């Protein structure tokens, strides 16, 4: 009789521990992404200060996109992975 009660309790405990672990991993990934985006914003800021004309406008737009993604992540809103990839590719050009 005790075994019948023990198995469901162990199953629920396992499910809860897995979901908590997944949540912690997701937060760690978000933190790493946020740190990387903040570095990109900082690099963009230095480029904006040193450029003029068209290139400066390009970097201002890029900086705005990066800052918008940072704001979305900080507020807990979902961010499209394709948009992140586009920003990273745009920054490396």
C-alpha cells in the first residue's frame, strides 16, 4: 500500500525538479544573451561617437535595435531568435 503512494509522489517530485532545472538554465541563457547584447550596445555607442554621416546613421539604427532587444529581455517579453541572429550578423559587418 505504501509503494502505491510512494511512486506518484516520486514522479511528481521528479517532474518538479526537472522543471525547476529547466527554468534555471533558461535564466542563465537569458543572462548570457543580455550581457552579450549590452556589450554590443557599448561597442555601437563608441562607433556612433567616432563616426559621421551615413555610417553614423547606420550605427545609430543598429544601437536602437540592440537597446530594444535589451529592454524586451529585461522586461521578460519574448524575443524572436531570428531577430537576435540578424542583430548579431549586422553587428559583425
